[in-house]
C-alpha cells in the first residue's frame, strides 16, 4: 500500500487538472465553435455563451457550403469515407504483412535480420516530401497514381514499421518455451504461431493496429500529392474550407469534430489496451 | 525391436556459422538404451541443454546424426519426433488452467474424457499438484509451474522423455520425495528419459548412467558408481563428488622397497612397493610428475602421518567438513562424527594407496584408481 499525504494528493490533483485543461481545452473550444456561426465565433471578446445551431453540421453532411456570397459544393462526407477506407485497409494490410514479419524477426535469427528490420524502421526517418517526388513519377508511369491501391501501398510506409517494431517486442517477450512445449506436444510451426504466439501477443497487436490507424488517419502529405479529389481523405478535403470568400470557422470546427470522432471513439474504447499494450510485457515472469 | 532408443553420432553444434561460430557441442557420440534414465551433468554453458534441444528439435544439428528408435530424426520438425519434454522455466499456456495444460498433451491421443481425467489426476497426485489443477499458470509459484510442466511431459506416450532441470525450483524436501516417485514412475512404465541437470545429487539419485559434459565435450559416460570410483579424468574427478576431490601435484620416485610421492611443502607419502602393481610402478617412473587425487571422505586422520593444520571445522548436522592446510595447498576431509578440532590445531593425515586417483598432469586423463592402472 502506497502512502501519500493529503498535500501530495492535492498537488497531484492540481497537476492532473492543469494537464487535462492544457490538452482538452482546444478540443473543447472547437467543439463549441462547431455549433456557432462565423459571427458569434469572431465576436470580441469571445464568450462560451451563444445560441447553438446545427447549420455547420447540416451543410457538411448535405455537401453544400452556404457562403456569404455563393453556395459551394464540397465532398466532405466522401472524404470521410475515403479516410475510413484508406486507414482500415492500410492497417489490415499492414497487420497481415507486419505481424508474421515481426514474428520472424523475433524468433528466427537469420542472417541480416537485424539489418532488414532496421531498414524498415528507417522508412520513418526519411522526410515524406523527399520520397514523394520520385514516387509520383513512378506511380504515374506504372498507373498507380490516383488509385486506392497506390495510396494503400504508400501508407505502408507509415503503418508497417510501426506495427513491425511494436509487435516484434511483444513476440520477444513471450517465453520461447511456451511455443516449444506446444510444438513438441505434436503441433506444427504454423499452428503454434496461430494458437500460441498470436493470442499471447494480442494486446500488443491491438495497440500497434490502433496506433497505426491513428497515424494513417492523420496522414496528409501522401494523399495530398498522390490522390485527386475523389480519393482524398478528410485531412486533405478540409482544405476546401479555405475559400476565396473567407474562412468559415464554424464549418471547419464541425469538420474537425466529425473527422476526429472515429479515432477519438476508438481511442476511448481501447485506451486500456493502448496503455497496457505499450507499457507492459505480454507475459509477466 | 532394437534396444537402442537414442543414438547420437558425432554431433556438433555451432551457434553461428559452422566452424566459425561458438562451438557449443563437440563431436558428441552416445547411445541410450531403451528403459534407461540418463543424466546430462555439467555446469552452465557446458552444452547439455544444447544437446537436449537438438534431440527435441529446437536447435538445428550442425553436423552429425541423431536417431530415436533406429529412425533418423535430426532433420525432422519437433512434431514428428515423438518426444516429450519438461521445461525448466515458464512454459505453460497462460490462457488455460493447469489441468488443461496437462490434459492438453493427451488431446491428440485417442483417449476418452474419463481416461484423460483419470490420468491427469494420477500424475498430479504423484507430483503433489492436485490442489492447483484448476488454477491458472500466472497464479501459481515457479516450483508448481515446473511440476505442471513435468506432469505435462510424463503423461504423454512418447519414445523419449526429455527433462530440462525439472526440479530446479523445488524445495529440498519436496525434491527428495519427488525424485523417488518420478524414478519409480519412469521405471514402472519402462520409459527412456534424459535428464539435464547441474545438480549431481539429482543425477546420482535418478540416473542409471551419467554423461558428464564440460566445454561442449563428453568427459565421461558411466554409472554414478563408476564415475565416483573411476573418474576418467581430472575434470570428472573434481566435478563429481561433494565436497570435491582434493588434488595435489606430486613427483614420483620408486626404489626397491618404497613408492614415494613427493608433494609440495616437503610432504612425502611413502608406501611399500607392493601396494602398487608393477605396471603402475613402471608408468609412474615414466611420468615422473603426476596429479594426485583423493576424496575428502577417504582422507584418514591418524596418530602418525603427514602434517596438516586445521583451518576450519564445520559440523553440517550429520558430518564434519574439516579444511586444513596441507602440502602447500588445502585439503578437505569429511568425518561422520562431530569432530572436536579447532583452528590452527595440528593433525596427521594418512592417504591409503587404494584411495588414490592418479592423473596425467598434461592431459588430465586418469592413470590409476586405487593403485590399479586404468584400461
């Protein structure tokens, strides 16, 4: 039992409050903005009291931005769908490729395994812009530019190293004897991987998948350069809110709320796995 | 049906490239007969676990051949070798209970649920784990996990049972009790087992034959009695036996009437010439310098003899271990009474020719045991 004085616990409570305010206030303010018109947002001094309106959300969902001078057609909902589709498929592909690779790197020490693993990690070092120019040319030559397939492939640069390195640590934490015991009891290599290694590394795989999803969802630059309007995710689509006639803050705020909703919900639901998965070993000795 | 259950033929194990990497097992050949219990005994890193893992199929054999029951298995995956193995550390499936862990080993056999339950109960009772059968591995102690792993191995119907330090984490009383039970269980069923251990008491108690390993090499493969009585070399002599054998370098000189062994510190051991065989005398003359070994319990304290000074005297409850300065080195002797000796006390010791082990100082190989030439 840990003993803490009242003073300490009060201090700790204050520190937590400050941290929560620091991180949550912008999101809270955007949440408020999303229910306001441009006029109430831009008034001086700002005030948290206003008459809420759903116009921002209505125009986003219907795809028609009612500006002060004209009506603009935007594809926010299809951007949202693109984001979802790209992130889910990329993470799925990343897990299918990355988990067996992570297992191989963790269990089978083959020649050059460390070098290959490091090379994969080094993809994360390169500035995306540097990669993008040659990639655009290649993609145009082989017909992958402006396709979902091409984007998902490029997204592997983001998700694969992440999954590989997190999951590898997990597999390394499983005592090899558990797998040996299963194999010697009459099971093949593949069955051991599926029945023993995968379930034991489950929390780690879930955490890696979740993180990879968030990273893929937040990606901007790859999609901006490699995808045209109908394939663009919400991060790129949000640029449409900056129009010639001004910036519609209310609609941007609503757009932000809609676009962070899936990752926010996922993170809330899975935060236990995330914290456990990233901080604890799979099997405690 | 052949009587040979396991045969290792010139097996080498390298970690890393062959001939360049770490040479963990060197040119190991040994044959295990059906129904035998064998102990691989050695200190950490001597290659005993590598050997076991090559037999199990978790480590590739770098060179040589392994066969079980006449069937070459060293290239087969573990699943096809039909061996059972008990593990030293954490090897239980964490997601199922201890009972399921043990029963699991039988799932692939054709047993009814009732049979499986009966078998699990029997082996659990033998290993004193009946009370924890419905617990999960994470909530039981290391010793209990070890016994569960042992149960999971012993319950199977395999050609060969590999036991990797199966009792390392048990309390001494339980260890003694289980040793007897496990041996009886294996012997009753005529199973063939290989035990890896660094505990010589365990090897002596369980094994029919002990393979002493050091630095990847098999030093001696013989019954516990033979290893005690006739250690093949200096390593086996000093490694097996508790407390360890006393060793002293000696120079030999043989006259018409006496065989004299001169130790450092002006200690001279003289024996009548007929205490040693003629061949041994010739050999000792040839050698000139030898290494003398004597077991602590064979050192006799007498009225007259070579002088020694007591350094320490420990009463262990059933025997006294006396350490003394002797022949510019140290000597340990064991007595079964509670000896009243104090520090710095002068004593006289006598070494019987029949208790002497003589080794070649260059090769370490045994020359004679009890005044009889080896080989």
